[in-house]
């Protein structure tokens, strides 16, 4: 007697979950490389469409230009963060003394025992002692970045041969066309999502910087950069990007004025861009249920940590597209979608696989 279907599904899901967790050190660089490859491919395609008279940019030159743009952006980010790390270490004694003063004032309201516990925990903070650990983490990060660059290089090498491989793998012309349509739909959706998200995140970071810098907030560049990065994490990312600079303002300044201006200004920017600008640009291209976004965020954070939080939405977009193109799985796509409407299947009657 064969086991029931639901039991087999539980076993399959458990094995997949174990595999994703156990192989995260190998899968995460590949996933990041795929995302960067998709973005760089879109940038290269855009550059090749530029014309100066009758002359257009050749693809090899466009590839070099795209790599230079990406490398410059990453180096600028690293430069900002590295300069801010030194400033944070230098300012840490001042902040610790300021926090101790605030805790002393708060002891009158919250009780001396709680304040003493917080002061004890604060006294154990030693940024200088944590530098060796940070150096070790930086070494692991460099290794991961090296792997990502290597993966991207081989992806570009394989890009030209992929079409020929697909034709040989699927001799049936109609089936090959359907598979190409699915892959193209996935590529376009992921590229559109990250392109719009990058623009919206950069706009959010610049607007937040325009609020924080004139107020004299310490490390305004870091908070603006974090606003850009955290904006890729659905829902909770914007909240964290608002709370962190507000807390620093509360500790840094002696009055509540700068804290209120920064907290209100940054939260207003997040609300306006997140609720009006981004939906207007995205349109229906991100046709995911808000509940699905939250659940996928939780799941991928559990499986892949912070990287999973960044990749949760594009992964679910891919799942939605694949399910919508396979007749047997279209009910799953309907459940994942925001309003129950999904793109018409490119597949007539038979599934791709």
C-alpha cells in the first residue's frame, strides 16, 4: 500500500527545507550572482540601445561599461561604510556617556534596578574588542564576493550558448518556445522589480539624507545608505530605517526638536514613497498578495537569514510566474496573487515539465 499523497508532499517539503538550509553557504552566492547578473544584463541591453548618429555601442564595450558602473557603485558604498566605521568607533565613548546620563534620568521613572541592569549591559560594550571578529567577518565577506564575481563571469560566458543548448535539449520547437517565454517572463519581471526598487530606494535614501544632514545627525551618510538597502526588505525594512536614525537623534541631541523632525520627516518620506510612488511605478508587475509577501519574508529569513529577506519577493515572483504557466499549478498562482488575476498561460495544454 502506497503512502497517501499528502504524506509524500510533507516529505518533499521537509527535504527541500533541509537542503536549502544545509546548502545555504553554496546557494546564497549563486542566488546573489543570479540577481546581479540579471541587473547587469538589463544594464548592458540598455547601453547597447544607445545611438550616436548611426553608431551604436557594441555589446563587448557595453559589458565593460556596465561592469565599471557596478564596480564604481559598490566601491562608493564600501568607501562610505569604511569611513563611517572609524567615526562610529571614535564617537562611541561620547554616546555611551550620553546614554548613561539618559538612563540616570530615566531611573526616576522606571526604577533604579532596571536602569542599573541597562548600565551594566552598556558597560560591557567594547567596540575595539569586537574588531578582530569584524575582521574575520570581513574576510568571509570577501570570499563570498569573490565567488559571486566568478559565478557572474561564468554566467556571462554561458549566456550566448544557452539558446543553442535549449534548442538541443528541447527538439520540439513549440515546447522550446514555451520554455523561452517562461524564462523571458521571469527575467523581465525580476529585472523590472529590482530596477524600480533600486530607483525607489535611492530616492528614499536621498530624501532621508536631505532631512538628516541639515539637522546635524551623526553618521547621516550611513543611515541614508541603510535606508537604500533596507528598503529592499518588504514592510519591516522601512520601519528599521526610520527607527535607527531616530534613536541616534534622541541620544545625540539634548532637546527633542531634532528627534521629532528626523522621526517625522523620515517616516513621512517612507510612507509617501512606499504607498504612492512605488505602487505607481510597479503597477501590476508585482502581483503578490501582501500576506504572501509577509509569509515569504518570514520563511526566507528563517532559511537564508538577511539575504533571504532581500530575495524573498523576487523568489515569490518567480514561483508565481512558473505556477501560472503550468496548468496543474495555476490554482497555486491564483492563491499567491494579489487579486486572483494571473497572466494567461503561454502553455496550451501540456505543462512545461
